[in-house]
């Protein structure tokens, strides 16, 4: 399926590995020129090289922390006019809310709520003026089904969800859509890190926690990041202009609700 976005320009945050990388690769496969940004220089260079060698698109890589004003400024300057924005940042660590300080909360909110809002603020008017824009925020299935040890993430990402619900209804007349993708258990470093945190507090090994969690999922497995990337690319496609303000869960059927 040709998504009709060849030649568009995308800024994909935290795109050196995991779900961000999968989104960048899927967009590049559609002919989208990509600006990649992440903190890890080597992993970012590896991802950029893979995309350059595999797809005929322009690739710009920016090493930096997207959750800081400097990181955002450098990424936006390198990207130029952005047609597609994929917001993504590493989630805060798991733990017990009794141990979290105000600084812990502010770091989570900065990374997982305020940073996406700042990037939308910097790009959405240009998108509206050009008559095309796609914004995809990578949040978490925990927004709909909270995970107790991920309270920092639950809170910060839910705040972003509420903000997007209002903004998405104001931009769609200009063919600018804003949607949230809510990943459940995908085979990423983040999943392993959460399992290790649970292992430290329960005494059960991380491998056993992961095996149980995979077996308990209705799909009987964890998601492949490439599946997530494909969903992201579809939402960025020209034919997805009637989808906006949605929270789309990708979790193998784990969320039990009807809505």
C-alpha cells in the first residue's frame, strides 16, 4: 500500500532504538526523509546508517536530549519544515510513589508531557499553513490500563492525552491530525528494564517475569517493534486524514475493555 507520503519530512524522537527506530524505518520505507534524534551517539549512527543503506531517503542525525530546550532547538533546526512529527521519549523508572520526590515528578512531566507539547507548538502552525501534517505521540497502554509500578508514566502520559484531545479537534480542518499510539508489551529494552525493576522487588527473576507476561498476553507473545512502526506509518499516511484525537492501543489484545 502506497501511503502517499514519499518526499515528506519527518522528525522522529528517541529514534536510535526500540519503537522510535521502528517508526523511523517504516517512514523511510515509504520514502519519507527522516531526522533522527537520540542521546546515544553510537546507536543513533547505526540506525542512520541502516536507513541510508536500505532506503533512498535523506537522513539527518542529531545527538541530543529532546527533553531539554537545547535538544529540541537543535533537532528542529536540523529537521527544517516538519510534515510528520513522532514524539517519543524514554519512560520514567518504575517504583513506589512513596519514594518519588517532586523532582522525580517534574522530570517525568518534562519528558513525557511538556516535551511533546513544546514540539507540537513548534511545528503545528507550519503544518496547518502547508495543509498537511501528521503528529503521532508514542505514549503507553498504561494510559488506559495503569500499571502500579509505572505511576510516573501513568500520570505524565495521561496529562499529554488530555491535552491532545482538545488540540486535535482544532487542527484537523487544515489536514493536520494528532493521534496517540499506546504500546503494550513490545520486545524492547524498556520492557526488559521494567522486568528487572519488578525482579528486584519480588525476588522473581526478570526472565521468569518476561516469560509469564508473554504467556499471559492473548497473543501469546510480545509485539515486534516493526508492527508498531507499520501502525505509525499508516497514521502518518495521506489517507489517514479522518483519524484524529485517537488513542490506539497496540497490545496483542491485553486491554480487556470495549472502549
